[in-house]
C-alpha cells in the first residue's frame, strides 16, 4: 500500500508518477468450462497479443517503474504456459512483486519447480468445492479437482525441497448455491493444503447459468457469519469480514454514495476514482485501460509505448474523473472499488495533512 500511496501523493502535488501495478491479461482461452464464467457472456475482442509484444510490454512496464505485476484469470494464464513462465521470470529478475490467478489444472512438476525457484510471490488458485464432485460440477470438467490438488502438492513439495516460503498460496472460492453448505470445509481444506488465505468471491452474473448459482440475502449473510466464526477458530485468514461490510451497501446506490462521500473534499481528493493514477490493465488483445472493468478501449499497446499511454493517453481518463465525470464503463463498477477508493482517500488525506 505504502508505495502506491507515495505515488498518488506525487500526483496530488502536481508531479507525475509511474503506474504502481500492471494487470496483464494473457488470454481468454481456458481448458475449463465453469458454469459462472464471464467468458460465457463475452465475445472475443480480436487477436491476442503475440509473445514478443507481451514481453516488450513487460520490459517497458518494469522500466517505467511498475512494482507489482498481476496476471489474472481472465482466461487460464497457463494456457500460454511457455510465455507465462518467461514473463514471471522477467518480473522476478527485476525484483517486482508478482501475482497469478489460476485454476491450477495445468501446472506440471517442472512448472512448479520453476515457480518456486524464481521466488514468485503469490499464486491464487480457484477451488470451489471440498470434494471432487462439487468442484468438478461447478468447473464443468471432470478431473479438474484432482489435477488442481496434484498441482498444489507439487508446489508444496518444491517449496519444502528448496526451503522456500514462496509462492504464498491463496485460495479463491466462489459463493454459489452449490457449495454454500460446505464453506467451513473449504476453510479446513485451505488449512490442510497450506493456503495462507481463503478468499470467498460472490458471483458476478454473466450468464443464465451464473444467475441460477447466485446466492444473496439473509441465507448468505447467515452463512458468512458462521464462516467468520469458524475461520477465527481455525486461525485461517479470510475476506469474510470485508464481504459482510460490503454487503451493507446497495449496489444501485453506489454513485449517490460516491458523490456524497466527496462533499467538502478539494483538489485531487475530489477525484471519483484513483485507479488511473496507479494502475494499468492490458487485455489479451493489447487494449489498455485504467481498471479491470474497461473491456475494450481506443488505446492499444501495439500502437503506442507504455510511457506514452501512461503519461499522455491516460490523461483523458484522469481529466474526467478529476472533474466529477464517470467514464463510460464505470456503470459496471462495484462496491469493493468504492470502498478501496475510500480507503485510499483517507490515507491521502492523512499524508497531505488536510
Ligand atoms: S477457470 Fe476461470 S476462465 Fe476458465 S472457465 Fe473457469 S472461470 Fe472461466
Ligand atoms: S470502472 Fe470503477 S475502477 Fe474503473 S475507473 Fe470507473 S470507478 Fe474506477
């Protein structure tokens, strides 16, 4: 958090700063067919970047001063395994922090060895059920659970063999009707497999199938409270408390809440959202935007350097947000981002002594 805030302080004082995080989406391809997956509701935006373009982007990002590279599961990153591992090694050679989100099914022994050897920081692995039949039914492919479990075992074995703490393992679990009665078992599984955190994710609805799985209301609230108690008992870190906090907000009210929270704020602190000042997201097709929500943009890394995009082309996003106007895609934004912006604003206020 600290260095990200340092950079925002610079912007607030009229100076310029580099992006702190780069979120690089390598592919929309996936070997699983999860019933709630966003890919079901999304069309391809064109051809994916070639390996050389991706490596150039990473080099430019690291030269620019990016300190954290996130490779999310927009598709399964290990579908481009050769490239992915090279990119990860580039990140670690420059001592930046790295995070990959994966379904874990494609990590073989040699991959696990390289990941541990390079000192990769965080591997977030999606597991949606404590047993094969639950997980595989959500993930749409038989054998997915077994393959993911094998990958975790390999990583843990290599960590032990090499005497390394990293990568830290985080478990992502979707909250669905299918697994709601098993969330406590997920905590136990996480503990047994050496995960540092078990993170529960509400389903974002992209398809009818996702709608059918979606859980809301009092049932979810009751379960989350029980899970929180169990997590404390087991000593497992989770995001449950944050989820309960987020549930106190009404999604449809979010814009009104944002404008209300800005009353009395001046200058940079009046900014609607700080993402375009510290974050750059790149889609598999090379489109660049300020956050995970943007989808497609006019800016493509195949046509511009990252420096030009960050210091010139992103100004358009910044101008709007600074002047109280949301961007076109902000209508799809969510409560966690609102809360994150509130946290950033509070830290900035403290740093700027206002
Ligand atoms: S693993 Fe991720 S990208 Fe692949 S189908 Fe499942 S949710 Fe979609
Ligand atoms: S979509 Fe959300 S995170 Fe992205 S710029 Fe808009 S408010 Fe910020």
